[in-house]
């Protein structure tokens, strides 16, 4: 997978000599070192044409703040798409001279992802779909955001574009959101996780396993007793079926307490069996049709 990140703060992702920072550590860093993921970090300002490398301007219609310029972003995306062609030369370093603008939009297949508070909620399912892509381009907005014509133009040229939100809050820029999305996506790539079962056991059931649609329950390791707290006996029983049932029961209880909306979604789609409903009722969570609607 190829991942391009366009930002006015490339140092956020590590030193200029190569990708580091949050993308260069742990499992994602190892995947990059193996070549499973190829990161390309770009400084948006290299495509600004004035002496001050200006990337923003005042908004039409008035209002506070500044808006990132469409022409700068348009050039950036055209160059990245062009240079991502198989026959293209390696991407230039952000400190190099400004690359030329392609004469025509590239037809390279890529998905543009724009983190924004006004986007669609980012989900585990979305992460799984991104993991199947060959090329992702992330546009890190700042100030009041990116001129809306950038997204419109990308879609008009046939590019897949997603505007996504990682939560109901506002950050200073898209860089932190990109790190969140990239980590969620890259850990789903083949070979990144040491144990492939980890995906199916994730909260939200990334692999469609027993935790599908649920938050993951509590987990334990040695020592068996710690500060008066004992590991649940069932986990020491060796009875795999009983352990699996306990894990799902705990996931149901935790999800009902913390994310009742997920339980309602499972109930409306026949995602709960008789045992699930018994567990939820015992936990004080109503599962009848009338109550589930509220």
C-alpha cells in the first residue's frame, strides 16, 4: 500500500530524512520497514507559487479565520497522482524545488481522505475498506479548512473522496486524525499483526467474529491474584467453549453500559441470540422491541 500525506507541518510525521514520529514506531513502523506500506510525506507549501509560500486566504462571504487555497491543493494532488504512476520517478523531497504541474489530471487509482469535523464518522468497517485500497492520499487541513472546490474537483475527475471525522470534537489540524486513521488501517494489512485472530477479537469485530458489533470485554494475564483481585475462574478452566461464552457475555455487558447504541443496532438486525438477550436483561438493559427503539 502507498500512503501520501500532504500537510504544512511535515515534521509532525518525523525528521526530513525519512518517515518517523508516530508512523515510524511499533507495528506500523515495522510494516513500513518491510515495504508493506510506503509512506510519502509532502509539505504543501512546496506547491505555493508566491515568495511567501502562502497556502491560505480570507474566506469569501466573510467570517473568522482563513481557508486553504484551492489552487495550491489542486496542484499538489495532480503532482502526487502523476508521480504515483508506475513509470514515475520517486517523489521529490519537500525541500526540493517545486515540481511541475501535470498537463492533465492523472488517472492513477487512489482514494483521497480528508479529515474534517464535518465528515462521516470513521468506523472499523471503513478502516477495513481502506485496507483493501492500493493508494491512499490524506489531505491535512488547517485553519477553517480546505476550499470546498478541491474535493469537488477531485470527484469530478473520477477520484474516490471521503471526508471523515474521528469524533465529535475539533482539532487544530488533520495531522492527528491522519495518524489515527492510518494506524487503524495499517494494522489490518496482512502480516502486520503477529496474530491474525487479533482482528476478529477487536472491539467492533473487525473480522466478523464473535465480537462483531460489540466492544471487547476485559482481558487478564499473570499473576492470577494481584492486590486482592482474582482472575475470573472460567479463564483458568481450560474449557474453550465456556471461555468464549464468558467473553461474549462480558462484551455484551460492557457494550450495553458504554455504547447502548451498538446493542440497539444488533437487536434491530437480529444480531442477538437468546443467551445474549438473557445476559442483557440480567444486566438491566431492556431488549424488547419497544424499549430498543428509544
